[in-house]
C-alpha cells in the first residue's frame, strides 16, 4: 500500500530516577552516599532508507514510544540508558510540525537522520550532592520526561524527470518501456493510483530517475479525479515530460490537453509549471494517414519553444531520441547549476 502522508505521535522515554543510597560494608569504618544517576530515556530517530518505499508503517502504528531509562543504583551504579528507536522512512520524506506546519527536516538522502523526539535526562543520585559540609545527603533528582511530539510526515519522491498527462495518455506504458519499472497498465482511466519510479539506463554508467504521476484532468486543483495531491512528487524534479495522446480515438484535442495540463500545474505551483519541459506526442501509430493533429501540436510546441517528439510507447517507436533528449537536457541543467556531473546515478531496475 502506497502511503505518502501520515500524522504520527512520538513519545521519547523518560529518564530514570536518581538513587539515594549509602555505602554499608563490613570492615569499612566509614560509609557515605553512593547513589548513582538514572539512565537517559530513549530517543526516537527518523532515518531515510532507500529500501523503504512508503509511509505505510505509520498508518498502522501512529503512536511510537521509546523505553524509559532505568533508575540509578547503589554503589555509584548508573541506570541503563533506554534504547533509541530508529524508524526507517523513504528517501524524500519531509518532516513538519503537525500544529504549525513548519518544516523541521527534509530527509532527501539515504542515511540522513533526524532526532524527532529526545529522551529525558536521568536524575542525579545522592552521591553527586555530597560536599564537605553536607556529607550525608538524602536528596536525589527524578528523571525528566522525554519529548512528546506530533509530526506530519510527507513523502516527496526523488526523481529527475516527471511524467505528466491525462489518464490513459500512455505514461505507465512509456515508463515500462524505458526502464525496468512494471506498473499496472490497463485500458481504463486512473489505472495508476500511486506514483511509480523507474531508473533509465543511458549507458556509460549513467542513468536518470523517472516518476510516473497519476493522470490529471481539468479541475484537478479543485479535487476533480484524483486531484493534485500526487503532484508533490514532481516538486523535486528538474524536467517535466508531457505525454499527450495524439490518436484520433481519444475524443480529446491534443493542443487543448496540453493547455489544460499547464493550467493545472500552474494552479498547483507556478514554480513547477516553469520547469524545463519536453512534449511527447504518444500513439502516433494510430494516426493513419491523417497527421493534422500532430501538425497542430507541433506548431503550438514551436511557438512555445518546447521540444516535441512523436512516439509510440506501445510500439517502442521514437523512444531512443526522446530518452537522449531528456539526458541532454538533464546534463545541461546540471552544468548550469555548476555540478558538471551526470544528473543521476544508479543501476537498471525499478527504484
């Protein structure tokens, strides 16, 4: 089950109480206070793990508690520290305060760690209160409570390229042909109900990651269809590839489809809508001898200075030039940002 938003309650462990104890041993003429400190309570940490794909765990366990620290003991023995709780979250998880919505951390890299709730400190034992004028202290300190927080976790997938388009435009078919991702593909709208990631191998140990976003329709920003909630997964992308159904059997106008997609993207985020774009006119194998729809779309793309590629994802026609253009664009964007490195690295297969 793909879950990309959850609210969780985290309760760190309480610190152990300090101990009141006096040394009493045979053949030891002088005793004294020897109560040890309590152990610190366990903390709760969130760790970005590339092997975790969703936040589903927290849907079933919305309240997480760490263990308390053990109390101190006589003989200046400190209490045992409560073990920390390390919770794996997907790479790209944004951690926010559930009350104010302020961003506390962005775990955008594997292994990045955020201490979400700190365990309470252990209390002082009476041995630490002993002075030259107060040689038999009977006071100790109780352990302090651990932090208790309610956090909102939001997953934003890490991808270089975002595929956007109407339902049944061929996004899932395309990602299945250019990567090892195997999303569900069927001939009805909204087959894709959750984003899919695929790694595209472009040779020479270079690759980029593509995200297939569930289909948009007009009015998505008002909640129509699946709405725009999944568009957060293209907020990190560097490039958008619009998949437009060019076939005469779709019942839609490809130029109007593109304009509608742009309106929905702008309603979601003007910054995302301003990203570099490539237009892929899909299902050209169904055009027959009438290419007027493709000509109109090409003219519109030319006016907007958007590269257009005529493809058939199902027949695997025109995919190589499209992938090469995406790779070149990502390289150019990397150079413009001063990295000079390939846009992404990895091996073949589904991310």
